[in-house]
């Protein structure tokens, strides 16, 4: 099964969260600049698929960017990012 995907004209390996995060962030910037048409293609030994579509909603894009950023951070540092809970007394 192929893990290659084309995002914003670049062919990426889906197992590398850092590369996918960079490509999706570039797509987000294009979306903010009102360049709303995106395309992707998937190639396998049996078939090739090219699709053009309007980009996802900003909420979906932001959610996926957060997930990829965390995965990239875990890959680079060997640990996932954590946030402390804040409590307020008084």
C-alpha cells in the first residue's frame, strides 16, 4: 500500500508528520489568501488518482495541523508535548 500523497504540488510520505504538517500549513496560508482550490494525487502500482476539490473548513484544517504538530514534536524529541492544568484557588 502506497503512503505517498501530493499536497500543494509536493509528493509527501504520509509517515513523516513534519513534512505533512509543513505542506498543510502552506495550504492553510493559501486558503487564507483565498486560493481555495486544492488538488492531490495518489499513485500505486495498479492505479493513479488525481482529484481537484475545494479545501476543507478552517476548523478541520486547524485540528489536523494540531495533530500533525504534536506527532512531529514527538518524532523529533521522542516525547509528546504536554500542557499543565492550571487551577485557581480563591
